[in-house]
C-alpha cells in the first residue's frame, strides 16, 4: 500500500478532508509562530523539576518557545510539565530518533517535533498522524526527500560544520524550501543566518545552556533571551 502523506501544505481529500485541513492548518500555525520568534531555544533538561522554572525564564525573557531535546530521561516529563503549566508556550521536542519517541513527545504535549537527520520511518510516521515535523537535512538528496513528502520547512543541521551560509545559499538557489539552521548558531552569527532569504528562524542552545539549567541560574537565561531578542530585531 502506498504511503499517504499529510504535509505542510494545504490538503483537501473529499471525505475526511476537513480533518486533513485541521491538521495542516495546525502545522501552518506552528510554523508561523516559529517565524515570529525567529529563535527556538534548544534545551537539554536533566531534571524534570527544572522544567517549570526554565519555561518561566524563557517567557520572562520574551521567548515563549522551546525545543526540549530527547537526550535525557527527563525530556518526556519536562515536556509534560511545561505543557500543563504553560499551555500557550510554543513547545517542541527535539532529537526525536524513533517513532516511539515521537508518540511519547506528542502525547506529553509537544506541538512540533524536530529530528537531527532525515529518518523516513520517523518522518512518515509523524505525517501519517498529522504531527508537525521538521526533520534535519544537510544535503540536496535529503531536501528532495522532504519535498517528496510535501515538506516546506526543514532543519539545516549541523549548520556550521555542514557549510553554513554558503551551503544554504547553494540549496536556496535550487529548492523552494525554508530552513531552520541549528548547530553552531550563537550570538555572533545568528543575525547573518536570519538575513538569508530562505531562513525563517534558527535553533540555538546558547541562551539556555545545559550548565545554566543544571545550576538553576534561570535569571541569567532570562538575560540571555533578552539579549538575543535585541540581536535578532
């Protein structure tokens, strides 16, 4: 049986088309929110109890958006706590490597999922369930895998070591796709990335580094978020 993809573009499908449109409308809203904030803090949370004060710090800093990576055992619980306490935050799950992680992240309250690479099994699983997914790419072949599935926004990862802005320009000259560069993005180069025509936002960990979270230095995270907002304009 051929795959049926629910993509990031508008769909109509006769009977049941209303459900498909609801799903794609939800995806469009998530992407528009990401575009608005321009920066998605990428978080590594070791303790579930840090989730709420961390979210409070991001919100206080003017960035009510987060990508909680599935690099720790606390990720699922952290997503759940943030989603329950702050239903208006734009909350995603990152480093999603398996269909099981995708299901757990969505059930915990993640509104979008991000993967470091393009795993067709994970991507197709998410699309079949109407889950907003932004898979990672760093080559033309992977971009074409996304286009085949109707994806219009992809994560460029790891951005700096994969050719950075020069690679983005090369891809942008060929493909009608937008990107969220992540990996090596910091206060010194984010403005250069955001100035690229096909870049809608960047992912970055420098505003909420793991050591700051572990140390409970949430006030510094708020300060870094405010500084980042000034940089990105």
